[in-house]
């Protein structure tokens, strides 16, 4: 199988790394040794702060995937099939969605996956072992990244190799510029950005509210819709834009424990993708709200915390990403209040309140 180097990615080097894993497994079998693969323990307890990149990454604790038992043997078998599948895609200049990869395994006999989470996780394991990204494997998610509107001019290379210059306010419709799944420099280059900050919004409703109210123009902002828990491409795009154009990131979510974790994934990295935190996380990102304090200070409509919410908040009290005083105080306050609130609750005071009053007040408190 021949290697291929395309679009600035060293696919041949990726192939070598993958085939090294396969060779080690085969060599173990030939030497009558039990084959195995070593991986970092992917748990909250194994998350440590990386001082160089200012993000949270996996620590030194490791787990062994071994053929000593049937489950481990099946896992290694699937690993070999997946390595071959990725190698074939690279050699033939093809790509696959994660969903397609899952269904393709139907033809792998005993190595087929039983659910997509299983195939997704194995792809992540290969990222960790090879220190590559799934884009290097020609794997892509079902969905693209989120939407942005603001005075940002970029150059995107389309599928025909033609470079297009796009202003993400003047050259797009009301839905904004759609972030593609590949946002590396071979695909997207940032040419110019005239903005004071990027405001990352959890919900589409709030994104549309800010766009309709012209917040990007009146407050020199780039509005970015996270689409809930943001896709990798969204986080990578945001990190690149913030660092390359020197624009701070402000995160505006609902006021509940799951939304707090959205902020944590943006700023510090997600536990699931801790091996890629230095590529995806923006450690300078700041949380604007909705905070538990906002529920009190703005007398926001709220809902009662569920048992799941309470357990999630208690878990966050011991999560290293929420260890600073601000988060400890806010989480404890929310547990005391027993309430949560949505971004849209600000509409209690009218459709313009969020852009005319709430955001200016909160941004002023943050020094903007």
C-alpha cells in the first residue's frame, strides 16, 4: 500500500505510525506473546494541567488492552481492521464519515462494531497512540462546525482547489458562515478581523437574537454559534481565530451544569478529547453567563434542578477544570438556590434587553 501526502498533511507519516501498531501486534503473535496495546487512562482522575499549553490533558496513568481475554482480543482485532481501512482511504484519496465507518464494519465479520460509540472511541484511541487527529485518518464527523457572523475576512479553499475570499458579515446570509469540518491552514486562512471579541453562544436562538439586533456591528463582535456542545472543528476554528488574530473569546451559555461543561471544553479541553486539548482548547476564554448569580441579580425565570443536575454540579466541584474560586462559589450558590435558567429567560425584559442591557453590563464588568 502506497502512502500519500496531500493538502499539507503528511499522510505517509500517519500511515507509518498506524502500521507500526499493526506490526507490533503481529510480531507479538509470531513470538508467541500475548499482543497488547497501552493507552492513557481516559478518566477524570487522570486529567492533569499542562503548564506549557495551559490546558488539561491526560496524565501518566495507563491501561492495557490485551488479548488475554475475549473482549480485549476482539478490540485488537477491530484495531487491525480499522488501521487497514484508514490506510486504504489514505492510499486511494478517499474519506469517510464516522457513521460510514461504523456501517462498513458490518463486513468485518467478528470484528464488526456493535454501536457507533464503540467505533468512535477506537478512532480516538488511534489518535492518542499515533499523536494524530482523526482528520489525518481521513475521518470526518456527520456534521460540520457551527455558524459565525462578524467582520472577519478569510480565504477558504473549496473542493476544486479554488481559493475563495469571504467576509463573514458582508458575503453571507442571515445564517452566517458555516464552519467546515476541516479548519486547518491548508483549508482556511484568516486574512483580516475587525472585532474586539468573539462571543460564543450556546443556543441558535440567542445567536439569531444577537444577529437580528445587529450586535456584531454595534459592539464590534464576532458572533459564533456553538450548537450546544461544540464540534471539534468549531473549537479548533475558535482557537485559531483567537490566537492568530489576537481576539479574546467570551462564552455565553445557559445557566446549568451541562452548559458549564460546554465552557470547560472550550477553555480547558474535554475529558473525551484531552489528548487534543492543545489543538482545540482556548485557555484564555472567559465565561460571561448565565451564572447562578445572574438568576438572583436579574431575577430570571428558572426551573428546579433535577437529580441529574445536582449530581453533575457535585461532580464539577471535584472536577479540576472548575477548581478556581469563581466556579466553586457559583456552583455552591446554584446548589443552594436549587435553580437553573436559560439564555432566553432574559427575554422576560423584552427582546432587546440582552443586547441593550445584559451583555453591555456583563462585558463592562469583564473590562470590555
